[in-house]
């Protein structure tokens, strides 16, 4: 998908809006590159040529998507410069690199890939599209992201079939796969919560409440994506277990944010001011 001739709205945007958009593009680009690394790691020990071909093809697609996103993001920069390359792989890639051919370990790595690709990537795309609409960006940007999302949905089925169809891998998938719930969900939630999307936190109560509602809405939607993925055949994790783990991880991530940043997350501040954020802060972790 070419971006030739599309407008460069960076100069017209308010600096706050441009910062939010650049931050979201950066997060999504980084994730696409991490997912490419993860799939290449999974393709290495794949026991069949057809499965390896599917995984490598999807890895290359992640790399092309990252390049497209980088080109789109440059159009929001007053200088038109491409975003810098990420310094190092994040959790999705780090945990995949070096995985062996052990069926259970391989299955868990594959499950983690699907969790990051199907929950986190989808959530970041949805959030970026929302930011583009709020900023009144030209229509072509939203259309480009919509095309990426639709293509990812179509390819995800092939990747899942390639991973679950490998000899001996099915034994690692299912309700007893604690690695998916404990590390996978925790990492996805942390990636959504701790950075506090947009960097700049509103000081005006109305704006703070609006941002908190937007974030918790995104987290709830991501939770339901995780429920749909992990409750599907092949995982069969009970829906209530996924939701309980998700919101428990969210409360832990909010505490981690406070430790890292030295202040409360805007969602916690909005809740303290009376905003109802059930089930987020209604129970103890």
C-alpha cells in the first residue's frame, strides 16, 4: 500500500495532538518489528516446510507493515523525518528469541505470539485510528490502518493453523497453559497501561476524566479480545478466568506505573475524583 501523494498534516496539528499520534505510531511500529522477530524465531524449529513458509511470510509482512507505519508517521513530523529505530526488542520478541523445539515451550511461544498479535496489536491499531479521528487527520490515514487491520485478521487464521497444526504442539495449548495467562496477559496489560498513552496528562478535570474514560474503554475492549482468543478452541480458557486475570494485572500495572513515574496514573486520579471505573478499581488485586 503506497502513501505517495498523501498529505503531510504534521505542521497543522497542535503539538499535543502530534505528540500523542507520534507516540502511538512508535508503539505500533515497535510491536510490529517485535512480532516479526518472534515469528522468525518460531519458524526456525518448525518441523514442516509448509508451516515454516507461512511463519516466515507473516514475519516479512510484519516488517513491511512496520515500514508503512513508519512512512505514515513521518507525515506527522514537521520535519518529515522517519521515526528512529527501536533500541531493543520488547517483551514479545525477547521471550520468543532462543526458544527451542520442545513441543510445550514451542506451543507457549506460539500462544504468546497470537496473544500479542491478536490483542495488543489490534488494541494499538484501534487506539491510533481513534486518535487520527480526534485530530481530524486526512481520511487516507484511517483507511491505510483499516487495510492493515483487515489483512492481519485474514492472515492470523493461517498463522494459528500453522502453529496449532504442528506435530506435538497441541499438548501445550489449553486451560492448563499457565504461561499464557501469567506472562502473556500480564505483558499485554503492562504494555497497554504503564506507558500511559499520549505522554501528556491533562490537568483540567474534564479533560482528565475524558482521557481516563477513553483509556479504560480501550482496556475493556482489549480484555474482550483476549477473552475471545483464549476461550476459542485450542486454548479453551474459561472466560471468567481471563477477565479476572486481566483486571488483576491491570491493577498491578497501575501500581507499577506509580512506582516508575512517582505519581498516580490518570485513571487512578479520575477514580479518586469520583469516576466509576468498575471493574478496574472495585476489588483488590
